[in-house]
């Protein structure tokens, strides 16, 4: 029996209409969908009438789950990997599964089905130079924060990172403490593509004051325009 294929499928980061025809076709054709949270993926499937079995795979999944996935591929099953939102593998545990799959199989087809990404969505409307950019994933919660901000301050091109609503104000205040960034422009996108999407743009002080006036809900994408 020949190996199945593993499809890496991008899903909406908020607005369910941001879903490609190809992604919809693939999810309806595969034998099984691998997802971080079956509850979230169930809502997407219900919206598009995708009637497929779901199997959870996330950052805390153990090797037994990985072996189960590989066994399905060996049985010729075609699988789709999705994240809760956006493109799997980008600040997402999907990249670990993909790496292990490459090591396990010599001839497994791993097929990208491109689509939404919070990084690219924010960059497309920030108005900063984007011919080169540095993506740093999520800002560290405790350790390595100083090193993280130093890396941004020393960067020679646009920097992008994610932050939660619980730490966004603290993070912007700490960013401001780095003298190189005092007069730098920042872009902060909140709830991108969703009903209450909000964009903040300007110097850090200005953005901080604007965010303080709003409800701190949803994930934030932060872009820093560095001195070039």
C-alpha cells in the first residue's frame, strides 16, 4: 500500500470568509483532519459543511499520538493538518510534526495549501518597509525579554511579533525603554479580520494611549519600524 499524503492547510485567522476554494476542497477530500482544538475546528467544519473525523494534535501531544498519525499515513490515509487559526507551522506546533514526518518517511508528499497568516496580514497594511522583515514569534513571558527587546532595537529592518492581551501594555512600555525605539513608529493590529478589528499606528506613546482606551481582547500583532 502506498503512503498517504499530508496536506498543510491554512484556515481563517478570524473572518470565516477568508478560506480558499482549494482549502475547502482538500478538507472535504481527506480521510482525517488533524487539529489543535477539535472544538474550534468543528465550528469551521460546520460552517462549510465539512463532515470529517477530527484528531487533536497540539504542542503537548506525546509521541504515541505522532506514531498514530504516522501509522495512518502508512495505511494510505490522506491527512490534513490545520491550526486553530492561520497557517500551520508558523509559531505553531505543526512544524514539529512536519520535521518528524520528513525524518520518518523518504517519499511522503507534504503539500502546502496556502492562505491566511496574521504576520502577512498585518505587514500588508502597516505602511512600513517590507522588502525585508524579521519575525520573532511570541514575545517571551518572563525570561529572555531583555534580549528580545535588544534584538528589536538592533534590527536593521522591520520586526514583527505576537503578543497577548494580558501583556501588550507591559510589552510596549518595555519597548519604549530602549532609547533607540523612543521615536520609532509601531503598528499594532488587534483582532485582525474580525468584527472588532482595530489598527493602531504611530509612535509608541501614541499607540499606548490609544490601546489603553480600548478593550484588551484578542491576539495582537506588533510591527516595529526600525531605523535603517
